[in-house]
């Protein structure tokens, strides 16, 4: 796609400065500063009602911010109506014009800007999304996946500085969604346009985006690369909403080199000080977190075989479920009931059945610490709803 | 026993078809009697077959004039009511404003009012204003009572329209006017057409309100009414039959065209 | 006619601090409403006011009328024409009931049993609309003619004996009797019953019938407990769309009835167009309007369906 390079020259950054949106007494988006660098794939992730769509619509110009400014590169577009912004949107459920065929849908933006000969461009674009054959069909004659590609083509053909995607894959089934995720990623790499993608699906956000902003209650909870967010959540919301976390209430004890020694119901655990986002004074409370797949599980009889230096908890298996690639255990420990453990099915120990006493162990480097003043269950309900 | 079971299962179908027969019986009678050659002035009893009336449909003094007048009034009333009604429907669906409840009531009341009440009160107004009864007073009245029906038909369609479509148009560089012309209007078109068709039928067939406000102007329904007192010419049945056939053909053809288009693109 | 409004965010309470000159179209709705609403105000609402004022005027056509707050017209209207009022309500109620009984099976048939005939039957229900209703009403004169096949059949089955005893028919005649008028009213307003019934039946998920059957409901019970309650909105708006115009109708009573079947519409028409007694006619029409509004309000409350039309 050579044609796009000139339109997406320097200045494709999206800069939001102190942007907020209130409806009466309800604040949908709290004042927010955000910069999306040119050419990146940026995801706004959160449950419904977290303000992510409102943020997107303020960039598109479909919603007027109550305060703050929107810049595209050096241009202040805050006061521009949507039809004057060099930004295009792939709408939730696509919003394809039902009375126009696929060709005319894709040509719509070009024609509105007075482009005379649209045929070649539209055909190229339809080829890019592999829909050349369908040009003369009406939207309702296409499958969901095809409609989705038309929506992308209709937006991309205008060479916007930024492409906004509002839950673009929400209406597709799981298999197609996976396929389209890769497809969208391919197109983004190919055209090099900045993508801002709104989704409630954490897996989708992590698969596709370079940078993810997790939103909750109209604020950005945390922003970073997917792996960073996953490994180092800084709030209980992020820890629970992105994947699953075991959060254990503990008391901070002495410091041991770079590690903090914390006590959880008699068990001593090590927590790297650098991975603790909480103020960790001695005697203070802290939430110790560890991801289920980082934990090893051993039958109590084998406790001696667990290497030294690992964090340990003892408990009893409450439930197991066999998933195929892995087995998931729920283990009740004194420090924390209901610890989740995912173990790959390489060598299954037949003794690990409900009721069995076990030792859980993990590398202290995989432990993270969170401020205990937060709601330990934040994000759980949202994650449930997002599924 | 098998027959009783069959009857039980199809009772609702039989009852429904009987009702359908009841609905269509007068149309059959109208058609049959358009080939009658009555003895007296009234065309109520069958005498003998004749195609005289079909050969000379305008042979009755004043009838075709009244038909032309009715068509003319219906056309203008449809235009007026559709334009005004569509505007109201858009305002109701797309904007929030004060006095919304009052506007809704004002739309609803004419439909919940017996025609004779509207007819009588409108006549009172015209008499008080000293207006001359005729074409214009009839047209005013027809636009008035067709308006609400257009609003309902258009509103239903606009309400079911995804607001994202208009946002998508705006996002794709269409200004407010372009958005309206290129997206809103084409999508709302079926609703507007339905409203217009309804308005045309209502206006063309209206008798009660016209009877009060027409003065000495004679529309087709008024001609029929008058002939019920003076003597019913067979030509009335010819016109009635022709209207029925044209209406059914119109619907069938538009359906066939729709089907063909669907099949061609599929 | 409560309307289902899409829930929209409440408007910002105060102009936001960074308000820009992009408050597009604050007055647009008013401009859109203006011509149509003005039309309705001037030619629908204002006449009602005029009519109310006329009903309390005295005078004559030659000397002109004057508002005297003379309520005699109302007294005349009610004392002189109460039989016509009662008759109108009775005929309209009978016609509405018949419409419901006849229309329901047909609406049900179109919604659930018609299959590929659905469109055709739909057309046949609507198409008569396009033939002048006066012509079609006149056809009933032929159908119910004295000594005609219909009257003959009813006679042979002794139906006319029963209806005659009830006072619905007179002797060997059907024409010029209450039965003929009710029959004409039923016929004229039947489509107004069928269409709303159909549109509410059509919305019912066919699987509900299967579910009811699965849960041990016999067909009759399924209808009573599932189908009929779900079609209530259609029943309510259908009965209103039939009852209201039927009460005010005078065409059927005039064409198919006799002096003994005059309805309030006939009285209003004669007073207005022949006798030229405007105050009495205005009072009559005002009373009719008030009566209908009261009945309709009561009915809507009672049936608990506020969202019609």
C-alpha cells in the first residue's frame, strides 16, 4: 500500500490533554492525558461503561469533550466536526449503509471529498481485504466476517491519520475473531497507520496491540505493553481483569537484600521490592500476587523435593478440572482460600485429587505486590461480564 | 373421527377464511354488478349481463369530474401531509426538546377523535372565519387528518434506524446536509413511502370530513353518497372494480420486482 | 401513545468550561416541528375551541350568534338525543366485539398458519381499502336485499325469528334494521382490527407455542395463557381503532339503516348541514368527544397498556 505513506507522514500522533466528559453529574471520562505515538497499535481495554468508547468518540469528533483538547500531530482538532477530521472509524456492528452496495460503501468517503475517479482505489482496497468479488452485493448478503472487512476497507481507503476501531470483532464468533485479529494486525503493519482499538476482550487487546491502556470507572488504571501489564499489574483491577491472579493478604516484615519478606498466615514469602507498587513499610499490609501458571504443585509427600529458595504455601486440593493442555487446581491454603494453579499436562501425578494435601511453590521473582488498601476483588465482576 | 380431528386442527384456518370471505364479498358484488343492466335508477338487484358501463365509464354526468377532483386533492394532500409529517417525525426521533409530551398528544388526538367531531369543529372554524368552502377547505382538512398517520409511519422507520449509520457518514466526510441526503433519507424512504401511500388512500376515500367542509364541491365519495339518494349508476361499480384491480396489480407488481431484484443480486 | 424513546444521556447541566461554537442545531427541532404543529393547532385544536364556544352561544343564522354562556344547547342535546347516544355506543360496542371475534382468527391465520400464502392474504385484507368504502357499503344493500339469498338462508334457519325477538331485525327484513347497521360497521372497521392484531401476533416467537406444549399445555390452554396475553397490545389498539370511528360513524346508519337506527353522527350531520342549528350540533359533538375521551382513558387504564399505536 504505497499510496498511504504520504498521508501518514509525520504528525500521526494522537495527543489527548486533560480531556474529560461529563453528563450532568455523571463523569464518563475523568481528565485524561494520553499520547498515542504515530504508527502504533493502541488498545483501550475495559469493561462496558468504563469510558473507553466515549474516549474513542471524542477522538472521532462524535462526542464533544467537556474539557481538554484533542491534537492530531500539531493540529488541534477539538473544535472540528467529525467530517472535517482526518480520522476514520470502524464502528461497532459496522454501520454499513444498507441501501448502498459494497463498492459504494467503500467509495463513500472518497466521493464526499470530491474525488472523481474512485474505481481504481476502491478495487485495490477491496482486493486488500479480499472482497473483490463481492463489490456489487448489498451488506446484508455478506457474512459477519466479510462485513467487518468492508467496514475496515471503507475507513482505510481515506488514508486517515488515525483509524479508530470500536469493538470491531465483537459480533464475530471465536474462531473468526482469532482470524480477524491476525488479519487486522497484518493490515496495520502493511499500511502503517495509527490504530486506536477499543475492546472489552483482554485477549484481543493483548494479541493485537503494542500498547494497552486498561480503563476502569472513567480513568486509565495502567498503561503499558501487554506483557508488562500482565507480569507487573499495579492495581488489583488490572491483576484481576487481565487474566487471573491469586492475591494473598500479607504483612510486611524485614527486608532481605532486594526482597521483602512478608508473612501470610504463618507462611513466609519473598517479594522483590522492585515489583511492589505498594508503600511497604515494616508491619504494613500488602497484597501478594502470583499468576496461576507460575505456581508448581507437589503432593505433600514430595515436599522435600521442592528446591530451596522458592516461595511455598501448604494446602488441600478443593477441586480439579481437566482442560486438555493443562489441569487447573483450586487449592485451599490457610493464607488464602481458593488459590488457582494451572499445570501443563506433562506428567500428571495421580495423587493430586480433591482432598489431597499439597505444597504450592513458585519462584519469588514471579511475585508482585499491590496496595492492600484496594478492593481485593476489583475487576472480577467486570472480567466475568467481559467474557 | 379423523374428520373431527382435522376440523379441530384447522378450525382457526376455517374461521379465518370465512372472515376473509366476509371482507371480500362486497368487492365481489361490486365487480359482478359492474356488468349489470338495471331496470330502474338503482343498481341493487341483478337484471342481465351487459358491458355497457365498462364501454362508457364516464357516461354519467359529473362522475369523472369528481374522480379527477378527488385524485387532485389526494395528490396535494399526500404531498403536504408527507412533507409536514416527515419533518415532525424526524424532530420527535432525533431531537430532545421541551413540550415533547404536548406534541405527542397533538399528533395522537386527531387519530383518537371520531371524524364527525373533527369535521363539525373544522366547519365551525371556517364559518367563523367566513372562509368560502370548496377545494381549499377540503385540502386543508385532508392534510390535517392525514398528518398524524404519516408521522406514525415515518417515526417507526426512523426509530429503527441505527444512529451509527449517520455517525459513520459524518466520520466519512459527509457534512450534515450530505448525511441527510445520502444516508438518512434513503434509509427512511420506505417509511415515508408507506406514510404517503396511507395518506393518499385516506384522503381519496374520505367522506365524512369532506362532506362537512366541501360546500358545493363534489369529490368522488360525495358523488357516490349523492347517487345513493338519487340513483346509483353502474359506472360507480366500474370505477370501484377498476380501483381494486389497479391496487392489487400495483402491489403484486411491486412485490414481483422486489423478489426479482433480490434473486438477481443473490 | 407512550413512545419508546432510546435512552439518551442526559444533557450537560451547565455549558462545559471548554464550550466551543459547535452547539449545532439547538433550534432545529423547533423549525422542523413548526409548520406541521402550526397546521394541527390552527385546523385541529383551534376548531375545538371554536366549537366549545359555539356550543354556548345563542342566536340564529340570520341575526348572528353571540356567546351568552347559555348551556341550554347541552340540555337540548342530552335530553333530546340520548337515545341516539346510547344507540351509537351500543352499535359500536357490538361491532367492535364482532370485529374482535371475526378478526382474531384471520390475524392468527396470517401470523402463524398462512405460510407462503401470507402475503397474498395480507394483500386481500388491505386491498379493499383502495375501493371507495361508500361503494362497498352500498354493496351490502344488495347482499342483504329483501328476499335475497342471505335473507332467505337466515329465514330458513329461523335465525331471523331469534334476531327479530331480540329486536335486531324486523319481520323478514335485515336491511333497515340494527343488524344491518352493525353488520356494515363491522365490515367497515374490520381491517382496523386485523392489522394491529396481526402485528402483535407476528411478534410472538413461535417457539413459545412449542415451549407451552412441552410444558403440558393443551392447544386451548396455550392460547389462553400464552398467545392471547401476548397479543393484548394488538387487542387494545384494535378495539380502540374500531370503537372510536364506529361511534362517530353515520354513513352505515344512513345507507343501511332507517329512521329507527339513527346514531349520534346522523344527528350532528343533520343539525349542522340541514337544520343549521349550530349550538346544538356543537354541543352534541362536544359531548361525543368528551364521552369517547373518557371511555378511552378508562379503557386504557383498565387494560394496563399505555403504549399503543
